[in-house]
């Protein structure tokens, strides 16, 4: 199964895995699953670092690969879907992750309850 992980799940997996439920950790570690970290999350981390909202000093792209996750591009098809999403969630990064999940019909792992208002499967 292909799974997209929200930015906070990626960061927790790196530094605070105890914040991730046991069931979700199993999903992340199951070899049959391909766990994707989106270019959207890489952008979010970079922007938050640059404005001082995140103090995580590591090479994000290298860390994705060293952690066994798979990088995921943000495609034009994903972006085009944004205008059709209801404006429930105001965070642009989360809206882009939701669009990727919907466009690909892949579940997304998140703790954000607002994702459940969209036509995406949440883990």
C-alpha cells in the first residue's frame, strides 16, 4: 500500500516516535507499504526553518531516504485539484497534501482532524 505521511508524522518518526501510535508505527514499518514524504513537506520544513518556527538541522531529502521513506513529487495534477477542494482547512501545505492523497487515491497518515472533512482516506 502507498501511504503519504503528514509533515508532523515525518518529524515525529525522526525525533519523537513515541508520539506515533503503535498501529501507525506498524504501518510505517511494514515492508509491503511504500511510505511517501511529499515535496510539500520538504517545502514546509524549509520555510518553517527559514522563518525560525522550526529548529531541525538536518538535510531533509537525505533524511527521507536514510529513514527508508520515499520522496513524492507534487505534480500539476495535484495542484489543479486544489481549486475543487472545499475551503475547510486553511493551511496551504495541508491542503496540498490532501490534494495529493485525493489525486492518487492513497491514504494519508495524520493526526489533524480537519483532514477527515475531505475525500481522502486517513490513517
